[in-house]
C-alpha cells in the first residue's frame, strides 16, 4: 500500500492490521488541542500580560525619547523575566495537564509512540508560543515608536533572534520539568534563582549553564545594549550553538522520561 506523511499507514503484522497516523495528521489534531489549551480561560490573563500589558506599561511609564528605561522594560522585565515564566507555565503543562485531567491514557493508547507524541506536542505549543511572543515584541516596538525611542529598528533583528532562541530553550526545559514533577512552577522558579540569576552571573565558564547568559551575549551585538549593559558580544556563534544544543538536550531527556515513566496509579495522577 502506498502512503504519504499526511495519510495513515497500514501494514499487516502477525495477522493483524496496525494503523499508524501520519505525522501531519497527528500534528493537525494535536495543534487544535494545543490551541484550545493555550487560549483557555485560565491562561488568558497570562496571555494578556505577555502580549499587551508590558507594551502598555512601557508606553505609559516611559517619557518621549527616554531610551534607557524603555530598554529596561524590553530586556529586563519582558525578555529575561516574564517570557521565561510564561514558557514555564505553558510548556510545563505540556503533558502534565493530561496527567492531571486523567486524559493521558487516551493519548497514549492512540497509534502514536510516546516519543513522537511528546515531540509533536512540543512543536505545536512552541509554534503558538513563538507567535504570541512575536506579537508581543511587535507591540513593544510600536509603543516605543510612539514614544520616539531611538535605535529600535537596529535592535529589532537581534532582539527577535534572541527571543526566538530563548523561547525554544526555556520551552524545552519547562517541558522536561513538567514531566518530572507536578510542582514544575516551583522547581522552575528555584532553577531561575539558582542558575539564571546566580550561576549565570558568575564571571567564569560555569555561567554557560545559564540560558539568559547566552541571550545577553546575543543582545550585546546591538551597540545600544552594549553601551547600556556592558555585556560582551564575544562568542555569539557559540551562544547560538549552546542554545540550540540545550533545546535538543532538554527534548531528548524529556522524551526519554516520558517514554519510560509510568504516571497512572501514582501520586502524579492526583489533582
């Protein structure tokens, strides 16, 4: 039987018929689920906070042409604080919500391997996250343009690249934390204080463990950021490679955990 990625594959094995959904069909179905989950009522306040509140606050609190406080809103509050927390909230719940609502069994009994299920779920969520983050960044820059903040156009490419890679890395890490414990928010905040705000600011090679350290390196390629924060752009390609490797590593660990760990009939199933 001929098949494509968008059609179901069927094969006879041991006298039985085994049906495997195509990747595209699985993605479509899981994307619809992810979309409904992403914009559920309980998550709407965080979506609004990320997409609209910071641009509005920046517009109201920063005077015309005041570059320094506006960049602090963009970098310190939005990119390095709020965005990682939003990734933790959304991607930590990637599989955990299914566990808490007792629907994991339904997904894992579908003709789709656990590893493929986890990876497709991640891709669905990360696509939505990237789109929301992109919209928020655009709104921030529009609010900055209305306040006549200089150098925003020069900052935009560097900022968007850093944001995109940051969402990937923080999203993959959050997905792993959600598989490890139902208290992933607490664990993620502890990680943030210890690694991102602690180890990441130590001026030795150990700070390579911090995602935010590599985001700062990317942002330092903008002259205004370099002058304002005194961060170094040295090792930009290395930082991009580390962020990509960290994303892949967290996803591999998450896939392994999800493949071999059983969640039913355990404390993980309690609401």
